[in-house]
């Protein structure tokens, strides 16, 4: 049995045992039971960069004498020093706690569509851990980050529309925007341009890497306009700071903000596929198009987007429209399709830049990622000084990695050609 600090042996600390009891009370909606035993089993492979993860197996005895066993998915604060400092500095756990509380507010308001697309959160402790529904026990599975999506894209977008629709429906019920109700909770946790923000060096290191990839992957230094590719690309990259702020032109919603392949799980069944989203530490209040365009660029190929981009965007909107109408609302008054398409064009630059910034790190093989996070000196050098080392170290041994990075720079070049 492992304790919550991951030492590997011994009993769980008393506070954690008490929290197990509280989580069970929430899950069962009852107080009378006896915990017979529990065991914490760390996941063998890292599933995210801003937390450590385990499955907690619990066996209880009910009042009527029968026993029951069930799992919780435990996401707890990173053990490695570099990860812990970063997670605390950006407020990752606080943001995620806030988003789960919002989901609970949606449920209390009778917005039940949220239940089918996010896991239950039974207990959350600031900078300690989350007790979450174990989706894998219900047949959901994580996706391979080294594969691009095709047919799965539609069910993911349909599920995403339920989160966005829930946000709009809640605001219409309450009569206020989420930003009016919770202004401090929507502070940006990743692309924050506040002076001294902990990820300032990380973003600069990422942009430096993106610009160096222009040379690494042998792109021409000049655009067809005659402008220098690096100069234009650098300006485009820095515009991301404005795009993560609430729009003054388009309808804003609660968005996920971090839709790469490990942050949602799929389940195939007789009645079709289902999708549920996890890891909400980047939740934002921006146009829903940001999530849509981000998902497509982070998880699909250039070929897929060229052939199906506007087809799947239209399908997403139809799903959003259906749920708004189901709540008695008029979509054309709240988020007209023409305005949604305009917001997609605006958010394309966010998606392109986010993808180019993310890929050098998130697409590194999981085993290799551990090397960068476990060595404080290497972590600082690679993550906060210049991420070019990641590209040079992995592009020749991982053809998928090199291909996806090259595509991300090609997308950036295509966008820069029109500026």
C-alpha cells in the first residue's frame, strides 16, 4: 500500500484516510459505512505534466452487512520539485478546483448535460489532491498521444459542445456572466503576461524553440511577401497573450483550454462513442471557437483539417445549437453561426501558436519526459531557457515527433503568409 506522498510503503496518513471517508460520503450520499481496506496504486506511466496519478481501491461494509469495492482516480500535487513549483506558481490546482465547482453549480441549476462529459469530483484539497471518478473502470480509455485523430474527432467536438452549452445556459439562468460572478477565478494560468509570472520564461523558451525550428526543418527564411519569416512568426506568437483574454467582440464561455490528446478519454459502446474531459487547470472564459480550433490543430493532421475542417466545425455548432434549443434558448440571439465562424478565423492563430509551442514538449515519449522533470538543472535549462534542445534530441529518433513538429511550423508559415 502506498501513502499519499508516494513513498511506496506504510499506511496512508490520517488526514488522507479521513478524506477517503469524506469522498465516499459524497459518492454514496450516505454517512453510515465502514472502510474495510484501501490501497493506492500509482499509474505506471505519466498521464499529465501537472500532477501525479494513482488509482485508489476501496472496500467498504454497508449497514446491511454486504461489502462493496470501488475505485477512485486520485490526482495529487506533483512530487518532483520542479513540477510542484510550476504547478503552484500558475495556480493549476486552484483553477481546476474552481472549474469542478462550476460544474457542480451547473448541476444544481438542472443542467444535466454536463454529467455525460466530465467526471465526478468527490473531494478536492488545495495543492494536495482530487478524488475523481475513475473513468477507466467504466470502460473509458486514454488516447495515444502519438496518433492523430480522425473519426473520433466528431464525438469529441459533440461532447465539447455540451460543456460550452452548459456555460451559456447557466449564465442565461442566473442573468450574469461567469466573469461577473467569478472575476478572480478566471486569472490566466498559462499564457499570462503579468510581470514576474512564473511561466514567462517558459513561454519565451517555447517561442525561441519555435523560431529555431524554422531553420531546423529547413523552411525558407523569407515569406512570399518578402518579409522575414522569423520576424513575422515572433509577432504572431506573442499575440497569444491577447487571445486568452475574454473577448469584447464574441460570446465567451467556460472553455477547457488544454485539449491535447491525453486530456480526454473515449468509450465505445453499443449506442455509440462517448467522450469525457479531464485536467481543467487551464480553464478560461473566451469564445468557444478557441477550444474547437485548438482541438483540431493539436490532435488532427494537416490533411484532415484541409479536407474536413469546416465540415466538423459545422457539426460542432449544430450540437451546440441543439443543446441551447433544448434549454429553451435561441442560438441565433446568443451565438449566431456567422459570428461563430468569424471567431473561428480569429482563434485559428491561437490554435496554431499553441500547437507549435506545445509539441516540442508534450510529444516527447513518456519515458523521456521523466528525465527532464526529475533533473532540476535539466528541467530549468530545457523548459525555461530554450526548448530547442528537445527538438534536436528527439527529431532524428522519433519520426512521428519530427513530422508533427514540421506540420506545426508549416501551419505557422501558412498563417504568416497572409500578414
